[in-house]
C-alpha cells in the first residue's frame, strides 16, 4: 500500500500546481489510504475504541502529505468508521461499523422513490414471518429457555414504550440470528429503524395496552416455534404484522418516508 501511494505522489508532484489532474490524483491517493485503513478495521486488525497513530506517524507510514491524510480521515469519518477528536488527547478513534449511515442513505432513497410507510410495513410482512418461523426447524430447548427469559425481562419494561420496543426487536433479531441468516437480520433491523424514525410523534401508548398485546404476540410466537410447526408460526406472525399495520391506520400508511430516516 505504501509503495502504491508513494508512486501516485510522485506522479502527482510532476503535475503543475492546481491542475485538474493533480486534484484527481490527490483524491485517488486519499481513497487508497482510506481503503487500506478501512480493510484493517473490517478485518479487526484495528480494534474498536483504539486510536490510530498520530498524524506524523500515519504520514510517514503511507508516504502522504498532511492534506491527503486528512482527506482520507474525512472519508473514514463520513463512513462512521472513525471519530476524529480534537485537542491534546485527541486523535482518530476507531468505531465498529453500524447501520446508522446505511439507514440514512436508505431513507434518502425511499424518499426519492416516493415510498410510503405502508410499503415499508409490507416489506416487513414479507420478510419477518418466514425468517422467524424457520427457527422452528432447528431450535433447541436451551435456545427456547434463553428467549423466554429475555421475554420475561422485556415484560418488566412495559410502560417504557421505547425500551420495550428495543427489547422485543432484539429478541426477534436474535431468533433470526439463531438460524444463521445474518443478512436477513440486518435487513430486518434496517426496516425497523426506518419505521421507528417515521413513527416518532405518533400518539404514545401511555397505558401500555399495545405493549402488552405485542408482548403476548411474541410469547405466542416463541411457543409456536418451540413446537416445531413452521407453517403455523409463519401464518401467526404474518397475521400479527397485519394487525400492527392496521393500528397505524390508512392515513399513516400513506405517509411518505421522510428523507432523514
């Protein structure tokens, strides 16, 4: 990587200052450097919460100028892979990849396409029932016991609408994780975060009635999964999601996805 960057620096240095080609080369060098650091983060060579070496060391390691280094760091910061902290004890702190940036970009795309909240709910209805029900094929008594304990913990959060929703979302994601369908889990989380953003401002479930109904639905779903009946479990969860969609009403279902999801 260092040799490739140095070669690009030499080519760039031969260009007249301020020329378009020089700008393109400079961007390319920054992209190459960012790509190398990104790879090291994703391969866990560079660990979360650790700090990248000081600027002077990175400049020497990659053979780049300070402006090129800072451009590379800006690219990584935009991807939420690092956070640049200022001050004497500052530096570029590594972050674990998250869905935050993807949710934002996905929201922009849905808004551009004129997608409604009802359409996002429909996608959830297509994806979640078979994904959750498939656990019935492989679930173990130990997994059932663990999930039941988590549902008991979630029940104690009824009354705290936000916390209760997060706990139930985590349980659904874990159920799909248990099947090995990690990509499906990520898609479910993406859709749920878009929905959560859009439903901000809806009437709160102050008496906990809707939370209690959701809690019972999750408990019933786990019971069906534990019996090993995939078809019944899938049908049950699809019917449950249809009821959830009806709760939001036609007005909210026709609401366009906002561009800041």
